[in-house]
């Protein structure tokens, strides 16, 4: 099998290996939560010692559960808006488009899907994966205001971010959120959020791919911190991994913890925390 090297990627770009390996470890479990066979195939296609991407206890489960939560949010949006555009910010080697359209093709017939990431990551994606029907790649940094130029702004849009906004500074988040509401007429933004405390530990979790161990990500205390960055966003709801249906497939210790934390919002926000806004 031919494999591709990724030595040219920056540590920030290589963080895609963390979520990819989370999905691979999940797929190899006896009772997978996400069961993403394509992630296994993609990881095999990369010439990299994946065993160096060590993930902490519970991280593969968290990656799988938040993927499912975001999958549900985008699917619900597409059921309501059959002419939607889906925009995945910092897509890395995420396989969501493939996963969702494979499981239920009908509602996706007229939906266009845009995957946005750095040009090097999009080139890697294009080497490893075939473009799905109505799939479009956008190889540009989110910090470059032209990233929306090729994406229709006049259709209902659901903007997704899985493990991305936490890597941008507060100012950069403000710029990206503004770009979204300036360009797209109407839609939803849904992403996994980090508390300020969790975000402070970002470097500790990502140093396995070369990020500085003291790197601090962007975190929030409350969903309204995001609307303060961009008042054109209206908070809809927050969801916690501890209350997600997948928790019933966890081992006993995690199940008990999930039940405990599900009723304790401050603690639940430190786990898998998905927030949703309308604009
Ligand atoms: C932790 S990975 C998550 C990847 C993917 N969302 C997933 O769940 O597998 C973070 C991704 O964000 C991308 N990213 C970070 N900053 C970015 C920026 N300014 N513009 C575009 N992509 C960015 C990285 O290249 C990387 O692919």
C-alpha cells in the first residue's frame, strides 16, 4: 500500500492526527461509539508512527461522542433545510460528509458541503480521499478573510467546528465569527467548546504532535461569551457528552461518572460540550 508523508505539516496542522486517531481507537473497540471505518483507512494511508500520538484516558470516547453530537446537529439542520450548505471549519481528515451521506443519502441530495482547512491539509485530504458528491474543498486559512469567497452566502448554512476554534486566539475567533455572519445570510453555528481551564491545558494534550506544551487555547466560561464576541449570534442551546445517548455504551466507570456529571453543569462543561447559535 502506498502511504503519504506529512513531515511538511506544522504542529497545528498535525493536530488532525489527534482526532483521527481518536476515531481509529474508537473504531477498534469492541463496542464502538462512532464506528468510523474510513478513519482507519485514512490513518493507514499516512506514513507516520501513530503510536506516538498518545491520547489520554477517555479522549477517544470524547472524540467519538462529540462527533456523534455534531453529526446529529448538522443532520437535524439539513432535514429542515434541504437546500443547505454545510461548512466544516478546520476539517482535517474528518469523514463526516462521507459518514452522514452514506447512512442516509436522501436528505443530502441538494446539499453542498464545504470543507475548509489550510492548503496543505486540503492537499493531503485530496490525496487520501475521493471528493464526495457535492463536496467542495477550500484550502485557505480561516484567518484569511477570503475563506468564504467560494461558498454561497444566500442559502441556509450550518457552520461546524470540531476541535478548531479552541486553537484560535480570542481576537481571531472574533474575526472568524464576524466573517461567518457577514457572509452567510442565515443559519446555525455549532461547535465543541472548551472551558477556560480546559483550554489552558491544550498544549499538554497536543504536544504529542509538536505543539508547545504551554500552548493555551481559547476557552469560554459561558455560551454568552461567544455572543459577546459577535452580537449577531443568538445562543440556542448547549449539550453535554455526559447526557448523550452514546454514554450507555461506555464502560461502567465512565457510565457512572457521566451520570454524575450530567446533572452538574459546571463539571459537564469540562467534558464534551457542544454549543449552538443561530444567525
Ligand atoms: C484538532 S484538528 C481537528 C480536525 C477535524 N475537525 C477533526 O475533527 O478531525 C484541528 C484542525 O484545525 C485546522 N486549523 C487550525 N487553525 C486553522 C486555521 N487558521 N485555518 C484553517 N484550519 C485551521 C488544523 O489544520 C487541523 O486540521
